[in-house]
C-alpha cells in the first residue's frame, strides 16, 4: 500500500485509508506511536489503558523499594 506524505497546514502528514482505520478500529483523536526500525517506520496504537499503567507502576515501585540501596549507590 502506497501512502503519500502531504502538506497539512504548516506540517506534513499522511492520510490513512478508511479501510485501514476500520480494520484497526482507529478514529480521529486516537494516538499512535511512531517507531523507527532500521530504514523503516512502524505505527502502533498508544496503549493508554489506565489499569495496565497502574500495574506497571506498582511493579516499578516494588522493584525500587527492593533495590533501594543499590539504586542509591548507583546514583552517586
């Protein structure tokens, strides 16, 4: 599928075909992450599930508490 970079106001962007938007359940306002891989680009949906984020933060807090001494030494 070929997509052209177009002038959009003062920026440049791409228009995603309607069938692609429908297949991936995307709509105006949804956020995507642009990932550069070698000489290519990849778009992924931004995962902003609050429950998933809170679970990751819980794990991070547990690890920070468990390894607090090591982190303090490394921070010097």
